C-alpha cells in the first residue's frame, strides 16, 4: 500500500506577524506615554486662570499662547492619541486572531500527518 500526501504550500507569515505585533505594541506604549504626559499638561492648565501666561515651545523658541488656545490644543491632542490607541488595540486584536488561526491550521496539519504516519506504519506491519 502506498500513501500519497499532497504537497502543502505555506507562506511564512510567522515572522511578519511577530514583527507587526511588536511594532504595534511598541507604538501603543509610546502613545500611552504621550497620553499620560498630555493628561498632566491638561491638569496643570486647569489650575491656571486668565492672569497666568502660557508659553509653547516652537523649536528653540518659547512663544506666548492664549490659555484657551493651549487648553484646546491639548484637548485635541488627547482626542487624537486616544483614537490612535483604540486603532492599535484593534490592530493587535486582529493580529492575535490571525495568529490563532495559523496555530489551529498548523495543529490540524500535524494531526493529519500523524494519522498518515500511523496508517503507513499499520500497513507496513501487515505486509
């Protein structure tokens, strides 16, 4: 008896997936740090009143900025960072799902291979 196992063609997505996962996690961590910094700035700006002077750093120069404008800028930045974190979280979930599907496919192929080996061993024992 002869067992023929069809050739299986796989593309190695393992390295790419791990690389994407690593980049996404790193980017998300940077965004978390930025979120923390901007929340601190927001809290500090909340303590100020109209008599305080606010400056922003543009390159090597400090430029006077209106308090309301500074609060609005920080608020917009927080919105943007929060949206980016959500986007990265979604991307990480998708990568995890993709990785799980690949693990399941590999496990299925391993089982099929083991069954084929067992069948071959059984047929050789009868011969």
